[in-house]
C-alpha cells in the first residue's frame, strides 16, 4: 500500500510538472534563406519547418557573397571553406529574397521580415545602392544585414581589404538605416582565431557610439565556431558584453547557435548562472537565431536547443528573448502592422 501511495504521488508530481512546463513561441532573428551558392530549399520547406518548430516570425536574409567554383577545382565545394577558391560580393542575393517573400501568401507575409544584405561594405557607393533597393520596393525591406565584416577565414577569401564595421562606407549605410528606421545586423568578430583578447572590439564599438539612433544587432556577440575551435571559451566575452549593454542602449545581442555552447550552457548542458543573470538584467536586449543557411531542417533543433537556458530565466524574460525582442527592433511601421 505504501508503494502504491508513493507511485500515485509520483504520478501527481509528474502531472503537475507537465502542467507547468513552459511552451515557447519563437522569432528566428538570424536566418539565411540562401546558402553560399545562392541556393535554397525553398519557401514551402521553410514554412513547414517553421510550423514544426513553433517559429512564428523569421528574419529573412540572403548571403552577401557567393562562393566561386574555381576552374582548377575538380569538385564543387559544399561550403565557403570547402577549398581555397575566392568568394565575391553578390548583389543579386536581395533579388532572390524579394522574390521569395512575394511568393508567400498575403496572409502569411507578416511572419517574414526581409533584410537587405547584398552590398560591398567597403564600397562608399553602397548606401546609394541600398537606397535604390528601398525605393524599388517601398515598404518591403525591414532591416539591413547580416553585414559581413570580420568573418573568420571568409574575410581572407574575398578580394580587397578586410571590411571593418567602423569604416566610412558603412558609416554612410548606418546614416541611411537611421533615416529609414531600419535595424542593422553586423557580423563583426570580437577577436581573431589566435589572439586571446578583444582584438577587434573597437570596430563594433565605434558605430554603436557614433550612431546612437541605429538599433544594432551584434551577430552571436562577435563569436564564431571557428574561434571556438582554436580558443574554446573566451573568458573576456561576458564582462565585455555586460559593459557594452550598459554603455550602449542601441545594442542588441543575437544569441544564435555559436553562443549556446560554451557560453549559455556548460559542458553538462546546464545553464550558466552568470549568463542567466546577464540576460535577466537586460531582458529586452537579447534574441534567438538559428543562423541556418539555405536549408532549414535543423531549425527546430537549434531553436529548441535554447530551452534549458530559457527555462532558467524568469518566465516573462524567457518569452521576450524567445519571441518578442526581435519584433521590438523592427521599424515602427512594421510593429504597428503586427499589432493590428
């Protein structure tokens, strides 16, 4: 009888736990509709995976470069790092994004948020090009990015000088973003593969300081899988991000997959209390992204992989990070349309 009562109590406990389990709706704040060859699994597949992963909104962007299949390479590479062939700036990526967006049924379009990315960040003509794109499709574009600046080995594969987030060409783009009320996502590595210090930090801090009216989304807080392969965990990252959030109210952090480990979760899959405290202290400044590239099968795995960390946050903060914060940085006109 005692064992029976114990089993019944255990079942009641499990039922209560299940009843209080959180369910999250997601906004994917970092998604590339095409890959480095400007190919995609397509909108039907994306919609299917969004439904399966409980993703209600996505940032819809291209890839600003295309990988060359060099004459001297016998096999087509599968990724930009597949061989030593160059990559080159590819403006038509935005045409592909606009076309894909227009294929979506009208009642579903509010779920998709196109960002312009097809321009050379070292070219001071780029702001003029972006303005033309905005004028060609009034109201379609809702942000700029992901802008590739310091980007692991990809930087070395692109002809010309290494793009910097604080160069003059991008300053002109940021002024345009402020004029059109557009958020800007920037990929700017915080350091190189070898230096155990924030070598490139000034390159992202300058625009944050000089363009206070622009909402900047820092892609995975300057980290990358390539940096982690060489350096594992960057001990200076958390205090640096904390200082920057306090200093720059226009800074938002994209917690896409390279942030999950080794930062948000430890090697045993448990939430890091220091990151839990930081995100809880700035509840409106973090958002989640899958960072999938042209193929969407892993979207659910990436987004739901954040659940142990989200569950460690206060519930209201968790829902903001999972869903609301990305929508809050979009242009005011878009936010008004979403509230209708």
